[in-house]
C-alpha cells in the first residue's frame, strides 16, 4: 500500500452546533493521509490508473463547503 499526503488544504465552511457558529463560514485546515493500492498504475506504467490528487482535493473541498 502506498500513502498519499495532502497537507494544509484550506476550506471555508460552516461548522459548529450553536446557532451563532453556523452564521459565518470558518476556515478549516485539512491534513489528509490516504492509503491506496498503486500497483495497477505501477505495473501498467499508466498515469491514468494512479490516484488523481486534484480529484481527491476537489471532493474534500466540495464536501466541506456544502456540508
């Protein structure tokens, strides 16, 4: 298993449980560590079979912003 690290991913989102916490977006910093199997990309030497870092980042940002 390989590990992918995405550090200091900054997202503005609504967090908190109290009413006043949920009126303004707050900045949240994500540090991600993902385990993945990169064997298919390694064996085939096909970059399109590797993990797409930008797609992972996009999913995290969209999920946080829309939560």
